[in-house]
C-alpha cells in the first residue's frame, strides 16, 4: 500500500498542470483567454447544432436547385445540377456536415496557434514571465499549465469533431462488406487501428501546433510575429505531413491519382485510406504504419521536441 500511495502521489504531482484550478490556468482563463471562442464556434461545439446547420444548408441548396432549374438552358441547368448533385441526394446532409467539419477543423488549428501565441507572447511583452518564474512553479509546469488552458478552450470543439468522426467511421463496415475481392473479408485489427489513427488525429495535430507555437513565441517574444510565424509554420508542417499521405495514396493505394486531391483535406485522408484499402494484408499493414507516423507519432514528436526547445529558451 505505501508503494501505491507514493506512485499515486508522484503521478498527481507530475500532472498537476492538468488541473483546471491550477493558479496559472485560472489566470489565463480569466485574463489572457477571457474572450473565449467566437459565438459561431461555440454553437458548433454542439453536435446536434452542427447537424442542424448541415440539414438547413442541404435543404436550401436542394430548394434553390429546384426553383432555378427552369430559369436556365439545358446546358446551364445540366452544369448546375452536376455541381450540386452531391447535395440533391439523401446523402447531402452528411456531405454538408463533412464540409462543416472541415471548416471547424481548420478554424480550430488556426485558433489554437493564435491563442497559444497570445498566451505566451503577451507574458514576454508585459515582462510578466519573469514574475511568474518567481512563483513556486518551475518553467515546465508554467508552460504546460498555460498550454493546457489553451487546450481546455478548444475541448468542446475537439469533442464535437470526435463525434462526427466516429459517425463518419461507420462507412468502414459498409466498405468492408462491399469489397469482396479484398484479401481480408471482415473487420480486422488493421481496420480498428486505422480508425483509431483517424480519431486521434485532431489531438495529435493540435498538440504539435501548441508545441511549435510556444517555441516560436519564446524565440520572437512578440504577439504579432508569434501569430504570423506560428500560422505559417503550422501550414508548412501540416502540408508536408499531408503531402506524404497523399503521395502514399497516389502510388500505393487503389485510390490512385484521386489521392492527390486529398492533399488540402488531409484530415480526411486516413478515413479514405481505410475505406478503400490495398488488396493485400502486407500493403495494408504498411499503410497503417505510414499514416500512424504521419498523423500521430511524428506530430506528437514534433510538438514535444519544440516544447523542449522552448523550455530551454525560457530557462
């Protein structure tokens, strides 16, 4: 029993920065991050509200296409209906929800960078970071508590994105049943691992961007440049990682050249790769490893290394 008590105490001491009542977290929530999320994003943090918006947009597009069909020539109407065809079927609402998911996903990544830059760079600009270092908390705990405060701001959005992704992952069993020529004819551990990678992706990429932005803020110590360079660095990092996934799909998956079209939609790439996997178990295993590296392992490693470099810079 004493051994277990000592282990539990050490774990509590080590992860005390996760406590929302941590003094640094409370300070950031009340002052630095008091503006919170934009009202529209707050509404979208509710899954039912997000699906409601998707249904309204779907219905509006369907109604507009019906009302305007007679106003155009046959060629014009054909072009319009072709562009709107995904929204003129019962699948229009899920497709619209996926588009809203993409917009919220990008907004979350930009917002995480912006709030992290403001949280840290404002301390350097005011000269209050040195005052924080006089508190009983070491540099690592200060940085992690502030990072956790940013993550807590976006937790509701992450939860909503996760629910949408769980619903989207339901296409995997349907894809498995429809692929009779595939070597694996039922759901396997590879399918489960791929879905797990897809679900963890927002958390891994968010952690990467927080670590990178803290490092940039420690280097520049300026809010404006921290935000600009943070967003630019985030775009480069995500572009490279998404590019690796798109290249894999283009050359080694049944999607072929269609995989390149997913480059700007890298957050959907793991799901597409799982829905239409390679025909052999060996290639499928390699695909899972590639996406686990690009989507989870490498982003977390980049974020952790950047955070370590920032802590060295911050002393």
